[in-house]
C-alpha cells in the first residue's frame, strides 16, 4: 500500500466508524471531507500552523475543496489518508489528498483543498509567512515527518 501513497508527505490512519455509513450502507459522501480535515490537521500539526495562528492571529481558512470518489468504502475498514502541499502562493497553499482502503488495497478517493491565510483581527487575507513556507518545504522534502 505504501506505493499507492508514494509522494505524500504525511499519512494519517483513520478507522471507518459504523456511523460514517448512510442508508445505502457505504460511507456517506460528506464524511470524506471530515477525513480530509483530519489529514489536514495532522499536516498542520507537523508545521505547527495552529500554534502559530494562536500566537499571531493569522491562520488558514479553506476557500475551496473538492472530492473525487473512485470506490465505495464500508465498515469495517481502516483508511490511510495521504496529504501533501502541491502549490504555494503568497497568501495561500493547495493541499492534495489520497485515501487508500486497507481492506481493498486500493485508492478510494482523491481530493484537494485550498487554504488562504486570514488575519482574524483585521478580517482580511494575510501573507503566508516565510517561516511557514520553509516548514512546508521541510515536510514535503521528508526532512520532518
């Protein structure tokens, strides 16, 4: 399964809960966005983004997200969610996700999200700091995992 997530800097393991399924007995489409969120927060923890947001009042806001479904997932299963940053701009960065089912040994879902840096004190966009850009680069290069 490692080859299916090659190139993804951070891997988050998520067990599928019975309550994640809907009336059609597969994981509900909305739940995948929670899986992406869990992977994103795991990535943010690596670069200490939320700690810096508390200190500076500048943090990420998701401006766009999308999901592509490739195979249905059901309980019981454990998912591996790969996350990586694929684009960095002055005030934003884009993340890419890939979900792999352990029981099916295949990719079930892919997606992206764009995070825009936001200054909560001034209620306006902010620059992505040089420090954050450097930390993202370290994670993506495998320097810290």
